[in-house]
């Protein structure tokens, strides 16, 4: 859930939920209190008792008031009977009411002596009420409702019958207290609910993310965060996972790079040690007079020269590898005629292969005017590296290398095939990887740093082409690489 939506839900919950719960609490508490009043003899109660208490209590005493009114009309002397008055008082005693009978200016009878004396001085005078037509008098400071009926005693004295009702009953007092408690409980409940919701939806995920970041800081890149959450939290988790995966990939690449560098140094050191040892040995032989004939001296010097060339080749490979590693191979692209360029290459390579007793076969099946865009020096390095690799692993007295240029409509395909020992199927997918060598024992007689074919792949791909290999063990290997033809743009 988005933070904006979460804030809106929080706002509506804070406003609406307490209102709803307060309404429910008001109705529940009101119903409970009215039921409690019924136990005291108050019947036919409704919620008007809370909004209009005077009118409600007036109706409560209506029955006794009408009864006395009829009795006065029939026989006023009955109002002098204290036993009769006591019975009347008992009828309304459970209804938060009591009666007062006044004779002239004194209390003749009351059902509540203490309360009567407080209100007695304020009671209306004789004749104030109009035969019970008045609704009554409300004394706000004492929260009393008074209804009055006038009559005459048998001796002619003025008499008044009063019904005094206490309208600040349990309902009004307890309702305020209970509603206050209910509102406090509602607010606490709403706060706890929202706090838990926000904690689960915000603080818990943030704490998990904080813990994950600590793991990242400690180098633990395997600590994963998975969530089905949407909105900002889900985006944070997603961004964390993307960051973690990129850091892990970068760290793995850095580790692999360092491993490859160590391996390269080890390979170069190993491969340089062999020609250096040979050079030292032949130089010592010349210095010590072991080469005592011109023929031997010439042989020793040629061997030293060849070993120096091997060292120069290894250093060149290291330089090229450094350029590959930093994407800084220098390219100088030109339009090259395929027939002319490869014809010159074959002539140059052929002389070297002839000296090693290796037969070279060349066929060009593209039209004489076919052009490509390429760097002649780097393309020559591709051809030399592939042929050099083939020569190292021919291991036959009559070695053969075939070079074919094939036409593929918009492209040309160059195939360089030998009849060497071939490459195992399990090794074939890896031959273009840096430092990969199929001769794991590192037979020093073969030389090589294991980066020759990776250089080839890099150069071909930088020319917009692609390369692959096919091979059969015991029969030979064929390297295929493709370049797009150059076509003039017609205006």
C-alpha cells in the first residue's frame, strides 16, 4: 500500500472509527442505564430521558398525579389521611419522586423530610397552579421538577399537594461518566490499532531493510529480502534486491578478475621462465665454448632468437590482454578488399607454415570486389592467433591447415581448419574464455598464456562479427568467424 493511501486510511480511521464507536457506546450505555432504571420502577423509558429529562419525568409521575386529582375532586378530606399519603408516597418513591402536602404555610406531610425542607421555601403559593393544567415548575439549581394540586382541608385551611421529582437521575450522571470512560477506551483502542497497523506496514519493513543494509555493510551479499507488498515499501525491497544482485555480480566479477589476473601472472611467469632458462643455457654454452663449431654457434643463436620471439609473443599477448581488460584496444578501421587482404595474409603465413612442414590450403569463394570494414593489424592478429593455436596442437608429421573464404550474401565467413588432435566436446564451449586451456597439465612445450582465443573473440565482436568453433577429437578443429560486407550507399 502506498504511503499516500496509508495516510488517507489513517485519517479516515481517526475521524470515522471513534465517531462510529462513540455512537454505538452511547446507544449501548443509554439502553443499559434505562434498563437499570426500569428495575427501580421507571417504565416506558426511551432516549428522550437523556435529551428532555423534565418532560420524561413529568410523564413518569402522571399516573399518581391524575389519581390525586380525581381523589381531590371526589373527597378532599382524604388528603388529611397520613396513611393514605404514605401509600401514595410509596408508589412514587421508586421513581425518583416524593410528595409534600402543605397546610397553610407549614409542611403537613412529606415522604422525604430532609429534601422537603430544602425546597419547601421555594414552593409556589396556594392557587398558583390552575387545577393541574400547568406542566409544573423546574428548579434548575436543585434539578427538581415540581407539580402542584390545590385543595381545602376540612377546617377550611389552604392545602397544596406537591409531587417533587429528582430529574438528575442516574441516567444523566452515569451517562456522562460512562461516556467519558467509553470515549477514552475508544481513543486508546483506535490508537493501538493504528499503531499496530503502521508498525506492521512501515516500521517492521523498515527495520528489516535496515538489518539487510547492515548485512550488506558487513559483506554478506546473500541476505535476501522478499515481499509481496506494493507501493513504496515494495519498491524499496525491489530496489534493495536489485542493488544486492548488482553488488554481488560486481563482487563476483571483481573476484573472478583478480583470480584471472593471478592466473595470468602465474601463466606468464611459467611461460617466460622456459625460454629464459633456454636462452641462459645456450648463452652459457657459447660462453663456455660448448658450441665449438660455426654450425653449433649458428644453431645456438637461432634457438636464442626463437626463444626471444616466444618471449616477445607472450609480452604482446599480455599487452593485448591489458587493452581487452580496459576496453582500450586501438582500432584503425579501413575498407579492405577481401581477396587482396587475405591473399597477402596467406602469402605471409604460408612461408612460416612451410618452414614447419605444414601444408596450407587456401580457397576464396567471394567475388573479387567484395569489401569489408576492418582494422588490418587486428584482423591479422586474429588469423595469426588461430593459426598459431592450430600449429601448437597439430601433433602430426603431416599437418594441414585449410583457410576458406565463403560468401553468405550480406556477410563473409572465414573458416580456418586444421587436422590436429581436436577439442573434447566438454571443452569446446569454453575455449574462448580467458585463461582457459584444454591442456590442464600446462605442457611447457606448447607455450601460450591461455588468452589467445579470448583476444580473437574480442576483436571479432568489436568488428560487429561473431565467432564459433566446431571440432572432433582426433580429426581436427575448425574456427568460423563472420564479418558483414561493406556496401556503398547509393544516393
